[in-house]
C-alpha cells in the first residue's frame, strides 16, 4: 500500500465532507446568524461532539486499532472475530447507558458546561432541550468509529473518510427544507444531528458485511484483547483529546462574554479544522495501522522511519495551511459566512479568533502524528502525563489572555497549548528512543519556511482590501477566494520545486 496515494485518497474524500461542512455553516450562518439561538445550538452540539472526539475518535480508535492490528497479525481469523464481537457488544451496552444518562442529566450538563447561560432562562432552557435531542448522536457515532477502525485495519480507508459527509447533508437538508416546521426553527439543527448519526452508521454496515467482519453479539468480559482495549481506553481519551477538553472549558469561559462569542469561536474553529481534518487526521488514520504492524513485528527501524515520514509530510502541509489561514482570514470568513444575519462585525470578530487559532495549527496537526507513535505501542502513560500538564498550562493561559484579548485569547490559548503538547510528545519520543530523526531536517525546514514566506507575500499582495470582501456578492467572493487559494498553492508548490522538492521523494509504502 502506497501511503502517499492512500493519503491523497483519504484527504480528497475528506475535502468533500469539509466542503459540505462549509456549505452547512453557510446555510446556518445565513439562516440563524450569530446570537442567542446559535449559541444555544453550538453548546448543545459541542457536548456530544466533544464526547465523540474523546471516546469514539480518541479513546476507542487509539485503543482498539493497535490491539486489533496485533490480533490480526499474530492470531487466527476466528480469534480476531472474537475480539471484534466482544468489543462491539460491550461498546453497544455502554453507549445505550451513556445516551440515557445524557438525556436525563441534560439540565446539570448544560449548567456545568455553559454556566453563563443560566442568566438567560430562555437561552438555557433551549440549550437543554436541544442537548436532549443531540445526545444520542454519541451512541451512533461511536458505533461508526468501531466500524471505521475495522475498515481502516483492513486498509479500506475511503469509506470512513467519506462517511462524515452524511452529517453535513442532514444539516443542509434540514435547515433548508424543514426549519419552518419547528418552533423555534433552530431546533431543526438538533434533529439534523440525530438523523446524521443514523445515516452514517447505516452507510457503513454494507461494507462490513461485504468483508465478513460485521460484529456479532458476544458478551465476553474475560477475553484478553477486550480487557486490553478497556484498560487502554480511559487514559487514551485524555491523552489524545486535550485540545477538545480545552475547547469545552473555553465554552465555559466564552459563555461569560458577550452574546456571539461562542459562535465566533465556532466559525473560526470550523475553518481551522479544515486543514487539521483533511491533512492531520488523515495522516494519523493511515499511519496507525502500519505503526501497529511494525510494533507487532518488532521492526523498530521501520517504525522510526515511518514516523519521520509522517512528521515531514505534516510540516510540509501544515505550515502553509497555517500561514494561509492567518493571511486570508477575512476573505475566507466573508466568502463563506458573511451573508444574511452574519454581520461585518461578526466577520471581524471571527477573524480575530481564526488568526489566534492559526498560530497553533502546526502543533495541532503534529499531535495527530506524534500521539499514534505512543498508542501504536500501547503506551498510554506518557501521553496522559503530557496531556495533564498541557491542560493545566492552557487554562492558565486562558486566565491570562481572556481579559485583554476576549474570545481571541481563548483561541490563542488552545493553539499555544497544542504546540506545547506536540513539543513534549516529540521530546519523549526521542528520550524513550522510539523515534530517531532521519538526516536532512535543517535544510528541509529552511526550504519549507522560505516557500511559506513566498506564498504569504504573494497572497497578501493580491487579495485586495477588506471593504471589497465585505460588500461583494457571493458569486464574486467565492470564485475570488478559490482563485486566491489556488494562487497560494501554486506559489508554494513552485517555490518548493525550485528548491529541489519532488513528489516522488515523499513516496512511502506502509506495512503489509
């Protein structure tokens, strides 16, 4: 399996999902603006979405895939099926219980996660109502994560990559076709979350059946693989999801700021997540099965070389993405969101948050590569210790930044915290002799920095004035921002080519 080709496939399908995600945000911004109703929805959605990242994509994926890959490589097919069946059964039972608890405890959950909303009874009650609708999403999406882990281990990366698009389709159809049937209309977004979870799970089931790995009911608490997954899950959730915990705590801080603060952070986070999801998550997804295989085979040299490849590709892609988000912040925000009730003031305040987020984008993406370096070895303790320290430092930065920078200070704290997390993960990978950098890093970094600088200058000097982006109609702004993005990509690629970079130099085969 060519990892560069796999990355291109997963990233391109993720782009489809992300583009639909921006279409969904365009529809939401145009229909509902940024205020009481959207603040209530974003808090209600953020809680199950956080749990998805903590337990489905975080704890479960990082704990399950390495154990599954080990069983697939070292044991019989039947023993591997027993592991899958046992894990799936326990996961299903736990999810049903979690969904019921979340629905029943919606009031205290909202009070804890957004205490500032308590001052506005209508806003608080609406958030509670929507949380009860959205909370079952965690059950559906965790089963989707189980399915994705199976498909990725069998090198079927494309199906999990396109699956998230179905949630965005549910949002778009719901907001455009059914909003007026709800009172208030924003409730349609909560039901779209519920429907999106059902659609994603239903989409993946036929592919599991085709591969013959559809889980069966098997309650087996004593299976060693099942017990190993359970042992790894709790610390894995914390170790790989520090940034998401920080986002939740940021919601608490933001709930005390002026109305709209939660929404400005949300829209900025959506833009920041485009490169993080398309590139960072995609790289982590394709690397984890191969890293787990090399660890199972005790091939330490290939393990280190694969990590080095992942880090170089991440730097090569993350650095220009971070610079582009900072330089093109206002064009991106106005082209995607500045319509209807989303005002010019909303655009400028969202830009403040996006520029602050962009400072930490490289760190956020590096964490997606460095953390699997530990989890593929089933090493949980080190990332957890780093996660605890990072979380504490991030909250101290929140307290320091929120006064002078308001909501943008919260975004800056998240970004700097991610950089600290990545730096500590890298340090301990080196200290524990898991990773040994390959030759040529200093020259590589200098060439990337020069190319990023050239790209930033080209984009900044050609993007025009803010008032044009604020006044132009959508059919002019969207092609303009696409053209600006293409120009930046060509400038960066041309500079890299002149400095000697060739695509074939980054070709790499995964474990077989």
